[in-house]
C-alpha cells in the first residue's frame, strides 16, 4: 500500500494561479498565492487520501499507524511565491 504522496504547486502563467501536481486522486487546487495553496492542500489532502486510496476493508483490518499517509509538499522557490 502506498503511504507517501506528493503535492507540488506549479505556476500556471496563462491562468495566473498556482495549480497542483499530485498523485493524490481527486486533488485539484488552484490558488493565487502559495500560502493560499498550502492552506487548501493541508485542509483537503489527507481526507482525499483516506477517501480515494484506502479501502473500507483496509480501515477495518490494517493498524491505523500503517494507514496514516505522508504527504510530501514541495513549496515553489521564492521567485514563484510572490
């Protein structure tokens, strides 16, 4: 079972927002600032991992410590954070 997921904020020059690149199913973030992006990511990423990557059977049979995901957040460099 995958326990490590990544989230990266990428600047979409055409739209003028940061958008997400991630291997978390269902995660799509668009935000004007990195701080807004990060707040949204922290609010929804874990819930999406639980909803879309862990089966009900796993919730019942696998110890909780083995189900807690690690989310690797790659914040853009300072030149993109403005």
